[in-house]
C-alpha cells in the first residue's frame, strides 16, 4: 500500500525573452567587476541567436508529434542542428529537462527564473528575442494497476 506517486512530465514552451521575469544575476554582477561583458564566461561566448533558433525549430517539431523533450534532446546531432562545440552543448542543455531554463510565473507577484538565470542574461545581452524554456507538469502515477 503506497500513496500516489508523482512524476514530472516536461514540455517545451517558446517564450519571448521580454516576457520572462527579471533576473538577479549575482554571477554577472561579480564577473562584470572583473571583465567586460563579452568575455564574461562560456555562456557569453555561445551564439544564442543560432542556438535559440535551432531550439525553437526542434521544439516546434517535437510538440505536435508528441516527442518528449528527453527524446528530442537526445536526438540532437551536429548534422540535425547545424551547430558544434559550445553551441551544440548549449543547445543540448537548453532542450534537456532539468538543464533547460525554468520559470515560475504562475503567481504574478512572485515570478522568477529558477534555472538558467545566467543564460537568460547572456541571451538578453546578445539581443535574442525568443527562446525555449522547459515547464514541468506533475502527473499522478498510479502504483496499483488493475
Ligand atoms: Zn557570462
């Protein structure tokens, strides 16, 4: 006799950067004291225009076909997305549950980005307008099949 079990089912959501909550980015504040913005870190070297465009394309293909984000992210290859190096790594992270950007904005008075804050900063710095975030939906999984 076990109680209900819960599982997160993930799905992609395409969002305007402008619609995401503001980010308090401590890493950026610390680093900018030391170095100019463009050399900040590996996230600031990623081509977020190309990465976000590829992510949006993959999310738009995955959703109508019912492909879960885990599988869509696992299927990325240099040939399928046209990226390599740090860019393809960034794309993989962006599209993988738990590594993607996650936002809690259900309550309009308590909205925040709780995963991917520095990536949001880097995208905003690069002037990217839209990207893909991941949203979990909790599903009750029955432990007793009939
Ligand atoms: Zn940075």
